[in-house]
C-alpha cells in the first residue's frame, strides 16, 4: 500500500489534537495583567505541547517521505502513536493548572515517554517492512537522539517526586533537542 492515506489520516488527527488543545485555553475572567499572569502556566504548557506536536508532525512527515509502502503492522503502529499523541491535550490542561503537583507532572512525562516509545516502534516496524537497502535503516543508525529522549523522560518522571521543576526542565530539554528536524532523512531523499 502507498503511504498517502495514512499520512492524510495522521495529519487530520494531529490537526484535531491541536484544535482540542487550543479550545482548552480559557481567557482570564478579569481584564487585568494580574489575571493574565495567573493564566501564564496554562499558556506555557500549551506552547510546549504545541511544540511537541509540531515536532512529531514534522518527523512523521519526514519519516513517510522516505517510506515506500505500508502494511497492516505499520498502520497499527501509526495508530498506536496517534493514541498517545491524543492524550497530550488532557495532560497539557492538567499540568498547566497544576505544574507544582507531582501527579500531573508525572502524567505529562508518562504520556511524552509513551509517545516517544510509540514513535520508536513505528520507525522500527517501517524499517522491518522494507528490504536491507532501505535508506531509513542507514539514516536512523543508532538513533542516539531518540534514546536520549527516552532517558530524559524516565529521569524527569523520577525527579518529579523530588521537584517538579527538574522534571519540567528535562521535558523541555527534549523539546529543544528535537526543534531542529533530523536532517539525515532530508539528505537521503
């Protein structure tokens, strides 16, 4: 099967996820700077989650630019990724209102971790569904950035029990690390 239907569906789901997330934002009840500043954590959590979704959309796009065909395993692995991504609006709203509480920060980290694992699974299934000369196999290599991300998420989840700000910084480091898309795929095309 070709990739176009899967790409269109994934783009639509990601657009809906972002739409849901922005609809969760509420304006301050008062028209004052103080009221606006009270909503700042909610807005900042939205910005970071939007960046995360943008990173996934960008990398998903690059991944399927190089993918030549899909099969049932790839379709299910893609749905698995979309499932975890669809939970980002929930954890974004929760951490935005409770960034200093352990459980929401852990939940946010767990969802980010499971998104990363799901992306790794999708990438692996795609590679296995192609021959040994498939360019993505060479491009991914040891996937150092992906592995560092997973370690940072685990550390962030653990450090949440010490200090939620350490976890938030670790989650932010991963986003910053991925802001520049992986150029190896673009070069192989």
